[in-house]
């Protein structure tokens, strides 16, 4: 039997999916297991039973073979992509010592380590002292050292979710360079663990020996062990290929290989990304992340809680969808939304809040829903222009991935706000497809990433800007949206000083 299929395991925030692709990028079979075991032991904390991620992966794979037993022996190899910045402390056997701290967690260390006076002076001269303090406070490792010293002393390896699952599958403590996104001592420019004298080793209470080995996307990192095969049903000795984090794989699966094409991700966090061989910071001192393409970077601007806002709307109002805004004109009859439901570090800063302005007696929940879609598009356009200005480049095409890309209304609003064609990839599972592309290259099914992307990605539908809508949105963006944050920021700071929120 021909081994012609690629298994991509995608452990996102809301589910784990087992996906089978062929070498042409066609989705052959799929299973999904929902993740609903998140807990919040204290306000702002966000955890998940680490072992439950593995259990869900095993269930997704076993269900796939139950539904399609004819496909199991056709698997040539697999790759894993996961949510970013979720960390797991494990013992020498790779067993979790505590629940995973997810990327949504907001706990902060109150007593991080001191960096040397020389580094402090350098940070002050560069105007990034607050950025470094933010990095230290947000780092889960500093919180663990401070509040759970016994757990930290027992920790043999400190892994991202990707590294945890790869150990479960292969028995090796190894992870992809493309998955290294988080508050860890990673050198984002050199794409490796930071060198010994780097300031991150002083800023974080962590030693090199608790971190995994790193390999490039497209590298074979091992094989499925007998134990993993028994639990997942994946044939023993199936090769495992390094992929990348879900956003990086999404960019690759959308077909964005150079700086002319931007990938918009309409997921829990909305992002605009482009792939570049050049190290390019969209926001000064905020690094680009490793790409799923080896030796490349994804320059990214994030809107925290991006398309989570659609879920929020659905929960609050009980309805959602394109039919809700049919007949609502561009601009939502003057209702403007600034989508900063969760603050950031810069652009916006930690004092930021969301805002909806322009309410009148004509407005309904339908106008609010459209304003959400428009506000997210405005924020991402601002990110595009920031990337273009910083990189002295021009983005000419858009590919839109993530759950929001399935909405025709969201796609048309995107095209109209950006004034560019917005293309929807041929498969919804673009992060899984990106992982499959890495697997295809690692297994030699395609000669290189460029050839694999050409063969495995394509556009299903393109939404062209509507001239009149574009004119309205361009005026609203330039004359209203671009001014909202600067006008409201002093009020946000007053709210923060009075109420203490956000901290």
C-alpha cells in the first residue's frame, strides 16, 4: 500500500484536530475533539490539565482510524502544530508536574530577578526599560519560581505545548524552532536559544538544561514510539517532522512566502503576518516570530481577543452570522469600534480599553456586530501600514485564514477596508495544512518549501473591494479610527488610576 498521506495534528485553543492531507494539499479526512477543560483557579489565571491535551490528541487520532480504517496504513509521516506560549513543567519521564499555564493566562511575577547594572543602563539608553520589566513580570517561569518553588525544583524540562506533545509521540525532548513563541530565553534574531551572555538568562530564572533541543521546520525529529502507537493508533515508527506554531503554520498554509503577501488570521487572536528572510520588528523591540519556513521570520501585529469578540457577541446577544448584518450599510451608521478588549504592551499600551462610539437610537445589535467586524479590519489595516512603514515595503495581496474567514461578510469588509483583494484559501484548516507542508518537505514528497507551497496551496475565492464601500471606509479609517486611541488614551489612564483596572 502506498504511503501517500500526511497526518497533521493541530492542537489549538478550542480543539485538537487530526487531519489527513495528500501531497496536493487536499484534505482527505478530519476529526475534531473539543477542549473544554480550561480552569481559572484565580481571576486572570488560565490553566488546562496538561495530560488532557495528550488524551484529546489520542482520541482525535483513534477516531480518525475508526472512521477511516483504510487510511491508517497510508500515513507517510506526521507533524504537530499547537497554540503558542502555553507552558508545561515535566519530570524526567516527561510527565506533567502541574497544569499547563496557557497563553491566555494573566498572572504576573512580583519579584523577578535583577539584571546587571550594565544591562539596565543599556535598556534605559534604548528607552526599553518598561518593556523588559513587562517581559519579566509576564514570564511564567518567574512566577513559578516565586510561588511554586517545589514545582520548579522538581522540573526536569520546561516545555511549550508543542515540545510536550512531541515528547509524548517520539520519546525525545525536542521542539521546532518555528514553535518558540513565549517568555523564554530565545534569540528571535538568530533563531536559537539565547547565547550565554544574553540578558534573558539574567531576566528569567531558568537554566539551559531544562530546555529542549531545537531543530528547524522540515527536519525529521524521530519516530512514533511503541507506547505512542498503542495510544494513538498511528503506526509504530511513523516519521515525525518538525513544523511550527499554529500562526506560523497558518501563514505557510495560506501560501504567504514573501513580504508582498500578508496573511490575516481571524482567530481567537486576530493577526496580520508576513514572511520575510529579513528580521523586521513591526513595533520597536518587539521581535518577529520564527516562521514555519526555515531561517525566516513572521513579522506580526496582534489584536488580542480578536475574533474572540465574535464569540463574546454571540454569548451576550444569542445570535451571530452574516444574515444578522444583511442590509446594514458600511460604517454601521456611524458606530465605530476600537477592538482593544484586552490590553497589550505597545500600540495599544497596557492602559487601553475597548470603545464603541457614535451610538444613536437607530442602532441595534446588528450594527454592533458589523462594527466589531469593521473595527477588527481597521486595527489590522493599521498593523499593515505599520509593517509597511517599518519595513519600507508594500503589501499587495491578502490571504485570510482562521474561523472568521468563513464569513463572506467579514471577507468583503476586509477587502473594502484594506482596498485590496482578500483571498480565502481552498481549505479552512490552514494551520494544519502548513504542518502538512513541513511534513511533505521533510519526507521528500516535495523538494523544498517553495515547491510544496506551490503544489499544496491555492485560492478558493477572492473578494474584490467595492469602490463606494472603500471610499467610506477609507474616510472613517483616516479621519476617525486613526485618531481614536490617541484621543481616548488620557481617559483610559484616568480610568485605570481610579479603578485599578487593568493592573
